[in-house]
């Protein structure tokens, strides 16, 4: 049985691993749906997605997979790219339509990565936060969060406001511990405030760079992330074999011992000096919807 943990102050009990919407939609439609059905039957109840993934197809195929009563068996999360009230509201309505559902369990502001993002989102009149609060009051969403993988300083700027966030998503992996670290700078703040923590990029993305370039197995890399004080780890899964592997890991999860953790940190340290493997920290990864609008 896949263990579950509580999402911060919400009281929601989530499986310790979840399905990431970008990767699962990279397969054929039939295969994507089969993977998601198998995940639900195995006890995975955390499903994440985003308005921009595969130009909206990722949300559409996930919506198809959740037909037949499966929608009520999962905690459905997605992300919007808009920073303004109008764009955020439109992105949310797009997501609801694609999923063919009347509610999103957790709606997240996607890819916080600019100094301007907090000010735009928190603007009382024209900001995206106004759209989120209205949507929550209307029952379209249940909880509000944000995500990002560029730098801890953007997360801390978002948290430096008087708003009770329900959840925050961020990288959690053995390389992050050494360079511009979310684990070191953001995780303690979230734990102290009892905000749900959702991990991502446990293999450093791009088909598992920690496995390919550092030489740490996927099993150990996932265990490292799950041994941190987080609620759940969003996993990029594109095949049934990858799903079986992650289900087995979650079913039998044992936290790292202090010696195992120290050894992984020792092995990974030389690879983490400048963020070149975690290039989502040093490049321009993530949604550029708002930047494109401003530039245009």
C-alpha cells in the first residue's frame, strides 16, 4: 500500500508519489490513459498538470483518464501561467473545460521566476491572486499554491506576504542540496508555517540527469527526496515500466539512513558546483506566457 502524508494544514491525505502531467502525456493517448488508470488502481491519488503542457493536450488527456468515477478518487492539481486577473481567470476556465470537471483541488501559480512576479500576482485589483480568491469562493478551486524551480529567492519573495498558502511545489533532489538550495532555504520556512510541500525534479529532469551524469540510481534519488519533510513527490512517468518501478519504491519506502544520505551528498557534490545539471535553475525554463505578452 502506497503511504500517504498530510498536505500541510489542509488535512488532505496524499500518496507520497504523484503523476506529473507533462511526462504522462508524452505517450500515445491510449498509453497515457492506461498509465493513469493503473496509477489510480495502485493507490496514487496525486495528479499534477499545467495549462501550458503540450498546448493544453496534457490536461485534456488527463481529463479523459479521470472519467468513469475516477475524478473523485484523485487530488487534482494544475497550474496557470497568467499573472494578471484576466489571464489567470481565463487559464483556470480553460483548465476546467479541458479536464471536464467543476473543480480543481489545488490551483497553482506556475513557474515563479522573475522579481516582478510577486507584485503582479498580489496586486489587489489586477493581480492573479484576486482571480484565485474569487475562484475559491465560487467553488472552482479548493486550495491555492505556487510552483517554481529557478531560485529559492523567488519562492521566499512569494512567501513574504500575508497570505496563507496551502501548498508550494519546488525541486527536491540531491544536487539541490549543494547549489542555490530550496532544501536549505525554502523547506524550513514551509515546514515552520505548516504549508504543504510538493517535491519535483528528483532526477533533475531531462530523462534523469542525476542517473545518467552523476551515477546515482533512480531508486536512491527518489528516496533522497522522499526522505525530506515533504508531503509528496511529483514524478515524471512516461511508461508502465517506470510506473511499476515508482509504485514498488513507494510501497516499500524506507527513509535514508544518515550514513546513506551523507554518502549521496558526498558523491553528488562535485557535480553541483554551478547548477549546470540543474539547468532549470540557470536557464530560462518554465512558462514564458507573461514575458511573451510583455515583450510583444
